[in-house]
C-alpha cells in the first residue's frame, strides 16, 4: 500500500488536520484572538456612532469572539483544546447573558476539531501497525466518527467481525502539548492572582503530568483494561474492552449510544436526572473499584447506550488513587464543616497544608463559602444546576482580597481530583440533575459516611434542612434545591 505524503514540513501547517507544533506558529494563532477582539471593538465604536444599539453590537462582538476562540483552540488541539474544555466550565463565573455565546462556541470543541485527512490517518496506522495495517480490518471508515483533544476516532470492523473504535493520535500531538506546557509554565506566575499562597509551579507540574498521561496510549490501554475488568457485567455501566493497542493507535469495542451533549440540549429531564446520577456514581466509584481516578468526566466521554447503561470512554487521565493523605483530608474537612465550626476548619486547613498558621485565615468566611457544597451530603435528594454552580464558581474565582479562598494554598497532589470534580460538577449542572447524590457519594466514601454517622448521632433527630436552606438563600444558595 502506498501512502502519499504532503510536501509541507510536518508541524508547519495543519494540512492533514494535525496540529501545528512550532512555538512561533502556535503563539501567533493564539495571539489572533485578542487582536481580532480589539479590531471588533474598534469597528463596534464606528457602528455605535452610526446609531446601532450598543447592546446589539456588544453581543455580536461577544459571539464572534467566542466562535473565533473555539475555532483557534480546536485547531491547535493539545493543551489549547483542553483549555477550551476547562473554560467551558469556568464560563459559569460570567453572567448568563455574557456566558451564552462562549458556552455555545466552546461546546463545539468536544466534537468539532478539524479532521485529519485520510492520508494522514493511514500514515499513523502504518507507523503503528505496519504497512499491511489494513489486514487487521474487514472494513475501515476514513471518515472520523468522533474527535478528542489529541486524536480522533474512526469506526471499523475488526478482522474477526467485531465493530471497533480506532483512536488515532494526531501527528505532532506530543510536540504541540510540550510547546503548550512550556508556555503554561511561563504563566505560573499568574497563580497568585487567584491563589496567592499556592505553589503555582507545583500545580502546573501536576497538571502537566495529567496531560502527558493522555499522550501515552500504552498506559491508556492498560487503564481501560483495568476499568473494563472492574465494571464487567455491571448493570449500569459499560466500559469497552481493548482489542489491540500499538504505537499511537488504540482499537476498542465500538459503543453505539447517544452523546451526553445531545442529552443536555434535547433530553427529557427524567433521563437527564438518571444519567447525571450515573455520572456521579461512576466518578465516585472509580477509585474504590478500579484503583484509578476517572479524571476526565466531561460530556464527550459518555454515551447513553440503547439498553440504558452509561458507556464510558477515554481513560488517559486516570491516575492511581487515592494518595495516602487523601482519605484523612476528606474526613477531616467534612467533619469540620458538618460537625464542627470555623475553629475546627482552621485546624484542618493547617493540618493538611492549606495554610501554614503564620498568615491569617478568615475561617468563618471560608466555612460560609464551603457550606453550599455540604448540602450535597445533608439532603437525601439534591439538585445541581448551572445557577448553583455559577455561584460556587464566582465564589472561587473572585479576585477580591476579602475572598477567603485566596488565603489558602492548595496542595499540588489534589490537582487531578480537583480537575475531575470540577468537570463532573459541570456535567451534572449542565444536565440540571436532581437525585439522591448523597447516597451515591456515601456509598463509595467510608470517610464521609463516618462523618454523617457522627452528625446523625449528635443531631438525635431529623433536621429541617429545607428551612435552613431557605434561610441561607440570600447568601448564595439559591441555585441549589434540596428535598
């Protein structure tokens, strides 16, 4: 089989759908976003002078900028596209009228990165499986079936007749990620803007390790085999088995199902509730069952299968979990918030390295900000929607000096869990999930179960949490409803 190669230098252009890798090119592409925004602002001033309504012009500028951002991040793939997924969560810190165009445009990153041309896909397959790679397949569809931040998926029929998903890494993906990580390390000095006492370099290094994990298809295949074994025969989940893995290609069983992005936009609320609870269950059960944290629970990695089960894919970001100090942290933090008070919370933050005891901590203010999260444990049935998550995100991201979060330093080892939990909350909120979240969390966390047992023993009788919620509604819990 002959494969025709492009005459362009690899990495200089996105000729075959693979990301540009040279630092100057990637930097120039990212720079077009603020430059274009400035140009639109200047043009908008002229339109206002001609009498067009200012609100209409501002919204048009926001929409075009969001679309441009999604296009550039999707084209660059690698860390840039992963950044787009994160921004898809943190846009919740914006008012709804400003967030909408960014939400629409950034959502496209999950399924709409530019495709590789067939000749590029064939080249990767030949490099991984050898020049006779087609002998492994009865059929191979050159059209991509789905995209990811560092690769794309094709549907095929394996030589034994099984329908399979063939995940192919973009040529140049490693160099692109390395380039982005170098730039990310250069921005570590910005960490003090939101977290003055956090070791930005350590956090970036931990994040870099998470991203590099996704570039190791051998490790990803091993992770997927581990999850497939742990969830084999499960009535609620299906993890496709790995059929083969060589080089930059993973071949897995094919999953037919409805992407969660479709369910979010058009699904019935009862089904959205059911699937949201399943997502919570999979995330919290991953470490107890597989010994690995499922670290990337965004909508593109789940499918609702015809039999109602939740299909799960993409096991690159799955670190061994938990670290030795994590269970004690979970217990002590929850115990201070639910059974203690500000004084106990201050002791916990010092014990687990969030503060060194030398600087001041507004423990009462911190407890107030963390209180809405404890509602997930205090109520049998909870609702998490975008309004609730928007309030929590604003609390976290506020640059005000009075923000108690800014008085903390976050241990770097928590980065994978934070990333996974934030992504999960974003998914659950987009679904507008109502359901028994407390039971799902406590089922897989003996540390939190012990805290709640102590709470019930001390309370002696049921607490009217609904009345308490209404009293706190004015303090930012309005987006969360409990029953």
